[in-house]
C-alpha cells in the first residue's frame, strides 16, 4: 500500500517520475514526463538506479567500481537535465539510488508523496518493451501509482500533442 499522495494539497506540486537507464527508449519517457510537468505546472523527477550486483569484488576494487558507477549515474542525469533545461526551461530533481530498480522506484514513491505519475517508455525492438515495462506487466512489480507507458517510436511533435 502506498502512502497518501500530497500533490493536490496546498504547497505541493504533482511530480512526474522518469527512470534514467541505458535503454534507447529512456529518452522518450523523459521527453513525455518533462512536457507533462511543464504543461501542468508540475515537477520532473529523474531517477537513476545503480544495480549493486556489479560490486561483488575485493574491497578496493568495489570502492572504485562504486565511484565509477556513481560518476556514470551523475553524468547521465546531468545530460538529461541539461536537455530539459535548454528545451523547456524547467529544473528537474535528480535522484541516484543503489539497489534493484523496481524496489528503489517503490521506495522513492513511498518517500516522496508528491510523486503521482511514473512515466516509462516501451522499446520497439524485437527483444521486447524493456525491463521496467516488462516488470509493470508482471504481477510482482505493480506500482502503487498510475504508470504512463510511452511508445519509443513517438516523435517530439506527437509527444507535444499528447502531453
């Protein structure tokens, strides 16, 4: 069960959460979520989840790998945030978490009661819609807020007309 959403109460703004990862469709989710945030006077939250499975090494190596993963996460978030700032003039919130993506998404939604919409993009390739969209379709990872799934093949103009 999710805690009560506060985005409609005084002093709060609805937040749109987009997940930053290395999938090609990720960019479509960011474009849609940022346009929705702009058109509704909401806030864009960009989340990058570092999966800890990569850090099962000796302590010194683990520390270096964790620092590199954090630098990669920050660079990816900064890149998307700069695009959003330049194109729409809005300032996104940037969040880095370490853990399993679906678990960290759930935790963030529970902690930030202004997050009201999760925006994901579905890949158009033969390998399927992507890991997060696949998780949403499965019963075990249903999210406690509405999820908007954006097709990867939508153009900026099509997203503008929808958002």
